[in-house]
C-alpha cells in the first residue's frame, strides 16, 4: 500500500533500530543496498536514500511516506505533511540545531555585526540566504559538501552547520553566533497520499508504532508482591507513569503491584522496594508504550 523512504547516513543506524523496536524490521541484502523491505501488509516498497533528497521526493509523489529532518524540509522548502516529530537521533534524544558559528577570536557578537562580503560555508545554502536576507546581511554563501567546520578560517569566515552536542564546534575553536533552526527528525508524507483514507490510516498505524517504541525507551516494567501491611510504604516510593496498578492476591493478605518506571535509577529503587517489604520483584523490558 505505502512506499516508504528512510534516511541513509548519520541517522541510518538509529532509524533502523527504531523500526526494529517497532516490529517493522527493515531487511536488505547489505548495508550498501538502497532497496529494502518490511514484512508488513501496509508497506510494499522501501528505499534508503539521502535525507537531503527525501522531502523533494515526497513532495513529487515518488514516495508516500518518509523520515527526514525538519532542517532538510526547510532547506528544500518542500510541501509535505508532518505526522509528528520522532525524538531520536544519532547521539541523543535531543534535537539538532542549525547554527551559525564563527572563530572564538572573531569580533562579531551578533549576525548584524557580520561585514558585507563575509564568506559563509554551509550545506544549507538556501536556508542560510533566507536567514541573512532577514537580517540584512550581504554575504558570499559557499556550498559545502562535508567537513564544513574545517574550512574556518582558511577558506571562509563563518559556517552554518548542524550541531547536536557542540563538541565538534569546541574542538575546532568555534563558537555559536546564532541558531537558525531547531530540528527533530519527522515522519512526513506526500500530501496527495495523505488525503487517501486507506493510506492515511496505514500511515497513522506506523506513526503509532514508532512513537510507542520511542516512548518505551529508558523505561521498564516492575512487578512485585507485597503484604497488605507494607503496601502503603511500597506505594510511597514506587514511581509510575500515572499510578501503580494494585491487584489483590488470592487470600486477601497481599497485593501484586506493577508500574512502568524509568530504567535510570532502578538499581537503587529495587533495593529500596525490597527494604520496604516488597518481594518477588521482576524487572521486565518494554518494547512499546501506547496511550
């Protein structure tokens, strides 16, 4: 039913892991193969292509559904429908930013300080030109095809580039002058395909599975038994997404308690629950959480 396009490159590994967690495992003959498949009746064609190209291909109707960054949607000014942000990326769950950076010793403190004719290297030339136009800066924008940070100061005066943690900028002696865009990865669709009721339903199913897999990350299910006399003390220290589930055990003298809790901190939580009277404690991985 749906043709799907996924990003190759820096987001590739994280995207494939996400689809695997969502039970939409992507299969291909090798990691160099651009053709892939997913054993799901809603998806009949899968390609793995550069994220820079994906918004344009979606707008043109070459694919129904795809994953790319808001940065490339903005750069290409593509008319696509967003089914929501997918808050995952190559290093952290934080968004990436498209920033303008200059050498640490540069005299400029704001974009308006940039002199006429300043040379700026970037993989986002259209976004950069629009940004500079809004600030009334006349610059020479030089398209970059990689290693953008290494071009300052020998080749250009400043760069517009992606950053997630800022570590590479600091390593190259650069500081951020301004942020052009904050960008998450998004699930986006061709507008005409989205208007098709059957295709939209399939797209929303896939979005639900992906979001459920993302939401489950960093959480586990704790299950335990506790005597009635110790129940209040256990509930006092038991975290939960809403509230723990409590079920009376046969005989009425004890309860079973279960709750979704953050994985981080469970190493101290379990001993604390044990000390409060809990027993038969189970920690269970979670693959999806769906509201």
